[in-house]
């Protein structure tokens, strides 16, 4: 990886666009981590459905434009009294109930999120308390790649014997961090959470090949500019919406298509496998055009790709585990199947893995 040598905010933004749209900083380093398994999953999305037609009636957005550009027909928004921890709790509770395990046996909790309830304490600690767990609990922030980073991190603990039963969650309440009047970004995002329980597995189960990556030079392509220690929020910032997420959609799209294609090709090549060996592709549900473009370049039929963004929109770190849970409950995953999971988002970050169920 390289870092930007720009000396001003304007130079930083320009270099980020050039870096992310004209070249892709994907190294050829991959890893393998076998002997772990997912024993159950759970997911949660709020009841409140926000359709494209509702956005037209309330905000003047064009439903046809949203569907054609994104593939999204509706999204779920959390009501005012529901936060990220609440959705994570519900997803975790479903996974625990399906696994029929004693919560007291869970010895690790990781939550991938970039929309925590608070700056402090962590969302993971809030969920740990509600579930009555006795274990270390921590948030991981990798935006829409958050679940993949959390999954790989949890797998390390399980594979080394430092965790016997790990709870891994991806959850985001995106509706709270985007400008709901901005037609270029508000229709894209929804709220939701997904969870998995992991423990030791057979020698062939787990992460056959994976890569986690980042390119911080592309950070300005997807960012909220105030609210941290570098630029604390002022009343003027909040009034101007500077604390909300902004996105350079055109360059993010170009980068996303390339990182999905190249990282998938890399893990397949390194594992000696082909796309035909994969039973199901679980690609981050950001935009159907990103998913379709990458899958077309890779020659992957639509029947092998899980899609739910038409109903949920982009649920960020919740995206992949929600897809996984819905696929499992629908009977689309059986023991021995090879799944390919690929998350990508702000940072810029990505995580791609071949996983044997």
C-alpha cells in the first residue's frame, strides 16, 4: 500500500480520486484460516418500510431513477427509539436461539459498525450487557467491510483456541448518518443487522482463502468531515450537514467494480479454485449495478448471487450477514458448500473470502 504525499485538503481529495478511479492498490497477499465453522446465523431489519414511491411523495425523488441506477425498490429505517445496538441485539438473539447454545458459553463478541450508538461506550459493550454475556466485547470500524473484518478477526480467536464460541455481528443504522434530503445518497441506504456464531470446525471448514485490504488515499471519496477529534462538530457544521456522510458516487462506483472483480479473481487464483466451484456469492449489497458489472466480468450467473438490496438497500456492515442468514434460512447453504463473501466500502476498505461451510 502507498500513502498520499499531498499537503492540503484539496490535494488529498484530488489524489484520492485519481488513486481510486485510475489504479487499484490490491496487493497479492492472501491468507488461509481453516478449522472454524459458522454454526448459526440471525438477522434483523426494522419494520418501517420506506418505498421509492414514498420518497417521491415526501421528498420529490424519482422512483424510476432510483430503481434504474441502484436496483433498490425499498429500504428499512429504524424508528427514533431504535439504534444500532438494538438491531445487533435482535440479530444476535436469533442466532443464539437457533444454535440452542447457552449465552454463558459465548466468550467473544465483535461488532462491525461505523454507526455506533455512542462514541463511548462501544456498541459491543451495550449488546454484551443486554445479552448477559461474560466476555470481551469490542467494535471494529471498517464501514461496509466491517462484517468481513470482524469475521476474519473472530476466526483467528477461534482457530487458535482463544475463543470457543464467538459471536460476530455486522450492524449499521445508516439512516441516522445521511442527509435524508440528498437524492444522490439518501435512497441508497437502509438499516439492519446480521449475526453469526462461530466455533471450531473440521480441518476443511472455514476460510479457504481471504484478503483484507485498505487504501486510505481514497478516504475522501466516502466520508463525514466533522464530528471527530480532528474537527469536532460546531453548530454551524451541524446546520450545514458536515457531520453527515458524503460520497463521490461516480468514483466510488468505478473503484467498487474493480475491487470486487480483482479481489475475487485473486482469492480464486490463490486457492486454485474457479467461480464454478462456488455455490453462492454473497456480495455487499451496495448497488445492483456494481454487483451485476463485477459478476458479468467474472462470468458468474445471477442464480449464484444472493440479492436483497431491492428490499433493504445498502445496510453497510449488516449487508453480508443478512444475506447469509436469509440464504441459510431458505436452504441455499449446506455443509461442504463454498461461499464467496466480498465486502467493500469507506476507508477505502475491502474484505473478500472463500469460505467452506
